[in-house]
C-alpha cells in the first residue's frame, strides 16, 4: 500500500494537494477535518464536542480522533493506499497511526511536509474564511491554531525524520507547481519503495 501523510500548518494546502494526489494516484482520502465538519453538520454528539474545540482553534482530544480514524480506516480495507490529510497532528496520534497500520500489515510510506510562511498562511485562511463560513477561519482563531500547530504538531517533523519518512516540500507557488514536487516524490517511491 502507498500511504501518504500530508502535513503542514493550517492553510498550508493539505486539502488542496490531497485532491490532486487522489486524482493522480487513485488513493483513498481520509481528512479528519472533513470527518469532524460532517459530524458537526449532522448535529451528532461527537460533532457537538468537536465544535467546541474547533471554534477555539484547539485540537480535538487524541482519544476521540484516534477512535474515529480506526473506524474510517476499517472502511478502506481494500484500498491500494490512503492519503492521511490532517492526521496525525500530535505524537500520540502518530504512534497510534503506526500501530494501526502495522496491525494491518502496512505502514506510512512518506510524510510530505508543506512549508509556508506565517503571513501567507494567515492571508490564505482569511481569504478562505470569506467563502467557507468555517467557524475557525477568523483572525483570532487562526492565531490560536498557529500556536497549537507550533507547540503540538510541528514536533512531528522530527518523529518522521527519525522514521526516515520525512520529505519537505516548498508550499508556496502555484498549486500545480507544488503538486509537481509532490508527484515527483511519490513516483520515485513507487519505483524504489
Ligand atoms: P483541517 O480541516 O485539517 O484544515 P486546515 O489545516 O485548516 O487546512 P489545509 O491545510 O487543509 O488547507 P487548504 O488546502 O484548505 O483542520 C481543521 C480543524 O479540525 C483543526 O484546527 C482541528 O481543530 C480539527 N482537527 C482536524 N484533524 C485533527 C486531528 N488529527 N486531531 C485533532 N484535531 C483535528 O488551504 C487553505 C486555503 O489556501 C484554501 O482556501 C486554498 O484554496 C488556499 N491555497 C492552497 N494552496 C494554495 C497555494 N499554493 N497558493 C495560494 N492559495 C492556496
């Protein structure tokens, strides 16, 4: 299986690039952000809990998100590979993902780390907020999300460097240009896994 973790700060283009990777390589997509927003829309118990965290720009607790991921993963049993978009976001989530994949006889193939400077991230998210109606795309919440990213999520780069899976990609430029770098890396892994 070709399992890709797409990683980066909020607004770095994880969701945007995931769409192109799926089209090109026929992978299944798991976006924890999309799963949570669907639960919020459906008004479920989980959605109500998640909404409190998301609106404040905080991460949903590990236990909750790991359980959700395990269920979604089981629904992709016959997949030829999965793109993990927005998961993991903490070290315990990365450890849980490794365990879940190992139990299923597979592992993360590569972690693509999109690098985008902070001013650009803020501009993109404010721009998205004009149309998205997302409760977390406003300046105050964006700042909290960036703080959470630096304290809880960015350390994951080191985790994947140690695993020998980390691949940095410049996330500024046209969407197609950035996708070109990602595609090149994924293709090289298919030749030399
Ligand atoms: P997510 O839904 O994962 O979203 P994101 O980080 O805000 O955005 P992404 O990086 O996907 O950016 P996009 O492509 O849209 O998370 C939302 C919240 O859910 C989290 O804050 C957290 O509370 C919760 N959550 C999710 N997963 C969790 C987990 N594992 N654990 C705990 N909590 C979790 O791009 C942004 C904008 O930039 C778009 O408008 C796009 O069009 C634009 N853009 C993209 N690429 C561009 C480029 N190259 N140039 C110019 N603009 C570009």
